[in-house]
């Protein structure tokens, strides 16, 4: 019966009530973004942008997009704190931990060194920039761990970083939603933009290596 009702709603261009969307969509968004902060296989930026596109079309703007931004920021903050707490356990133990070694494996040595210099020069403000730069979060978090930064101080810097990150990808979703009347086109554009942004640093490093190799 529920499936038939959903099919009829899709056929007439209607969507489920806003309360139903919130009850199902926002907890799932929170869970996936929080897990994405722990597990690198989940493209959280694309997820937030896609959710913002759907909210832009199906809910009263700007409240839907603001809610997506708030839920995403809280989820990212929760995931970051959990990952930092696990990393602290590794730093404090004699032989380290698998979680700390996993963080080291995800941070290139040159990026870690840059993060350490940025942390020395700017303190926790570097956390805001690290969240906005692709592949910048883990090196800065690892630098904070190796500097033995307390969890409370890390949280004070990470909170505005997560808000800025969620707002940025929410704006990408608004862009995709405003350019196309069909939500799926906006989602496709938002996902494409976020994947392009996230892959840009790796592509740039490959181009630089290729240019250096040819010059040599």
C-alpha cells in the first residue's frame, strides 16, 4: 500500500510530506556524514551537496538547505571528535594503534609537514582551512595529535571548521538546484563539482610529477 502511494505521488510530481522526509532523510544524512568522517570511502561532500539540492527543490527555501547544513556540520563534528579520540588513544599507548597508523597512511609526509608548520603559525585556526581544502583534514588532524593537543581545544577549532565545510557544500547544492528544474540534474551537477574539487589536488600533483620527469 505504501509502495503504491509512493508510485502515485511520483506519477503526479508530488513528494512525501516534509515530516516524512525529515524522519527518514536527516537521520540517514547524519549517519552517513559521521561515518564518512571515520571511513574515507564515503564522499561526504557530494552527499551534503546532493541533500541540499533535494532540500532546495522539495522544501521551503532556505530552511531545508539550512537544516541540511546544520545536520551535516553536527555529523562531521561528531565524526571528527570520534576519530580524534581514537587517535589520542594511539598516541598515548606505547606501541601506537592501528587507528593512528591508518591516519599516518592517509597523510603524505609533505602534507603532514605543511600541517605542522601551519599549526605552529596559526594554531587551531588551521582546522578551518583544513576542512575546506581537499585532503587537508587528515594531515592537520594528525599534526594536532602528534602535538598532543587536548580534545577540548581541538573541538573548539573543529566546530567552526565543520560549519564552514557544510555551508560550502550546501552552497554547491544550491547552485545545482537553482540551475535545473529537475532535481536529478542538480544532483548530478553537485556530485560532479564536489568530485572534481576533491580530485583536483591529486591531479595537480600528478601533473607536477609528470612535468618534473620530462624536464629531468
